């Protein structure tokens, strides 16, 4: 890796965690951030506890808080059954779909109010520091900003509106509600769980990827690292918010398995280093505009050189 790039990355508060990161940084520098697109996980990637405590800043924790005790115990039982396999990387796609549908059925059966869920979300979940600044920078550069989440789009979009966050799109499970706002079901075709993210991305992001082949991905889990398939070195994966999970009673080994799946890891809680990295690469791109028109038009192929 270019020593200058490595020094900048370290100074910004990022750690390089793969040997391929140098080639990816160099490719993004030449392609230009304006020809990239960003894909974000939501829970724990763009969210933190509003109170600053150790509570889980996720859509599913918000919804489970509104369940009656018997239903909440059923929810916990599903979590205890499937979460260890998810952490170990042995959860099958069939099991993930069963888990997600079972949780949604509990929520529907419990007649949870979407308005109540939005209130709990607003009071207990906050955006990660630096999120607004990063989205504004990407918006100014007209870089597509897609949230791909195994959560619920209704709550994600509501929080985005409250915080004036402008994603280009949200790919997540969409709920159905009654006229009174009670959750009555969900759109089966919209279901997103951790293991079908790549399939959903392949369909929903195809047009964006054709126009902007470089993917900047931000996530916090092993499944997030693979939620968008890219042709190397056209994908930069950044690990966000993956603090050692020992606080939640989960083995630190799982945390350590996560890091090598990403190219860069944030050392602090803020997304500001990502914004600064993109600005640095933008400036480098502007200072070295040596790419030919043909190379820009067909960025996956090396430029042809004219014979004398």
C-alpha cells in the first residue's frame, strides 16, 4: 500500500485490515468518488443508543419493547435459538427467513402500533455521530446513498425524515398497517434478512452499479461485508461500530472474525473519518486527472495505449 495513503488513513482514525485495501483506495482515487455509490447497513452502523448506554439501537429492539410479556418471551426464545448460529456464521438462509417471519408474526399478532414504535425509536435511538455530515457530502457530490437493512423501512424512513437524512433509497421489509396505525402484516416480497441482502442488492442496485461501478460499503457484521457483490478492486468495505461484543455477553472471537472481512475499520464512534477520506480521495483525483475518456467510459478495463 502507498505509504502516504496509509499515513492518511491512520491519521484519520481508520485501520487497514486487508492486504487489498491499497489497490482499492488507488482504484477509487482514479475512478473518482463521484463515480461511486454508497451502501449502508442501518442497525448499529448508522445508529447508536440515544442515551449513550449499552442498549441495542436496532429496529427489532424497538419493536420488541412494545410486545406484551408473553410475546416478548417468545421473541427472546427465537433470538436465543438463532442468534448463536448467526454469530458463528452457520445460520442458513432458510433459518434466517423463518426467524424473520416468526418475529413479524409475533408483532402482528400483538397488534403493535407503528406510531408507538416511531415514538420509542425517536426517544431511544440516535444517528451515529458524523452520519449527517457524510450524507450531506455524498448528496453534494451526487453519489447514490442506499440503505440496505434487515430492519423495517417504515421506521428507518421515519428516522431519516426526522433527522433530515436523504438516502437515495431504503431496501428493507415494508410493513402494512390498519387505518388506525396498527401493524397488520408486511409485504412478503420486500422481506430482507441478513442472508438475502446480496440477492436484494443484485436486483435493486443493478442500474446504479452499471453507471457507478465502485461500491463503498459500510456495515458492522460478517453478513454486511458480503451484502453487495463487487468485482475487485471495485469495492471498499468499511467496518463501523463493531465494538467488542463482550458487553452483550457474546464471545470476543466473533468480533475478531468480523474485522478481516472489511478493508478498513473505524477506530472511533464517528463517521467523520469516512467523510474526510472521501474528500482526500476527491482532491487526489482532481490533482491527477490522468484517466482517458475511454477509461472512464469503461472503468473495468485498463486503458489502451497508442502504438508509436
